[in-house]
C-alpha cells in the first residue's frame, strides 16, 4: 500500500491516548517523548514489573500503571499502544492490540520472524489500523536530509553502499549480531532508497570467535535490483565505535558519520568517469578520468528523532495513511534478516522473491 492510500477514516485534531508497553530499556525513551508531545496523552505504562512501571510513570507525569496487557487493551478510550518489549513478544502483543482496535507502534525489529511480521501487516490492513515500525534513525535530521538528496538526484545513480556499525557489546542472549545491529542500517537503506530495500540476493558471513553460540561479527552483502551492491559490517567485539554509511553515486558520493556531530553528512563531488565506449577495448586506462571536485556539508535542523517519530505516528493515524516507516518497511527489513540467517546456514547466497506485502515506507 502506498503512503497516500488510506488505512482507515481520518480522525479529528485532538490529543490521542497512548499506552507504552514495556518499561525496560527503550520504553522510557518512548514514554518521555509521548508525554512531551502535544499530539499525545500518555495514559498508561504497562509492565509485569510493577516497581519499574511505577518509577517510569512517576517520571512522566503520573501515568496510570497496568500489569496486564489484556486489561489494558479493554480500555475503550485507548487509541494506540507502543510496544517496547523483547522481540519474541512483539507479534502476540501487536496481534492482540490490533484485534482490540488499537493502532500499534513497535520497536525494532518489527517481529522475531518474517512470517510473524507479515501476519502483523495483514492484520493491520484488514482492520484499517496503522502499524508503524519504530525505525528511529529514519527520523534523524541527517537521514531525512540523505533521503532528500537522493530523491533530488544529487548523487545520481546509486553505484555502491558501504555501512559500518561496530562497537564493544552488548552481546545479546537471544539474537545474533545481524538481528541486533543490522536492522538499523537496513531500515535506513529502506528509507533513503527511492524504491525501498528490495535486494535480489543476500549473502551473510558470520563469525563466533568467542564461542558464544551465535555470530558476533558479521558481513552482509545485498545485491540490489539496479546492479548496485550494498555491504553492511556489524560487530559486537570492536574496541572502537563506528557508525558510518557511504553511498556512492554516479554524480557524487555521500558520507554519514553519526559520531561526528559537527559534520554528520558530507557530500563529495569526487568519482571515476569512464569513456563513452562500451567494449572492453574502448575502456582502456586512457578512457578513465578521476573527478576531484568540492566537498560540502548541508546544514541540518536540530530535533530529537523520537519526537519526530511520535509526531509522524499521530499524523498517520489522523490522516488514515501509512506511516513513513510502516509495517511494510519493517517486513522488508525482516526479509533481509531472514535471508541472512538462511545464507549463514546454507553457506551460500540466498535469492529473495518479491514480497507479497509491498507496503511502502
């Protein structure tokens, strides 16, 4: 479904009632931004740990506390829920919320399996409700600008993508490094590429040098429909922290360095130009020229990504449309993660069929 297509009836401009399910690592960030947003009224914190839920409720203005998801969903005045629980629980909670007529926001990854994610999207579409993936990076000023530059043709045709996300820990108990770190990079690529993330082939190579029972270092290669190649390096064992994305185009190359607040995005007018000849003989060394132009860094507005994300969640509900990071975007990310797992198991690249659910981000 295209973003311009409706998923339900448009709602009036009033504050929407939302509950945050999960008061652990990510839930407090969501609760804080919902509480601060004029679009939302944070009514409830839901968590099995009553003490933890009460601490968070007190920190965000005294929201109510509920220990049961079922009891929470019986509230007829509740418009939406934000799920910040372990990935293995996302499907069951989201399915129950959608069945209860609530709009749903889910932290990454959308689900623990591709099949679960696809079912969640189908449930939302059948109910005319918004299912949104909390792909937080997509709402940062830098990633929004990158999307804008690519859409405007500033980079030209995309030739290659190289992404690095490495740091020391945290080694997860239930997922490997691909499922833990790569969703960020995959969500960014799905957001900035004009046609979304639709690789035709995926190859994953993981290493477990610690004997942890899962890949702690990984390299993911995506062959895109255009012939371009995207490479993602993820690593739990690096003593240095790097979050960097290079997108090379036929006109310009862009570099995003998330750890450089003074210059997060740089655009390089540098590259390689080939002669017009099409045969191997014509493409000799003398036909190759190197372009060395200017480098510039676009000005970026200042805003918190999560604040923009909760604003988009409300806007999509009110307009009855898909969110920018829809359930379909979450499924496209899951399709690559699923292929990465199968590629590791088989030791060969895995071809990706066209997804049945092609909801655009």
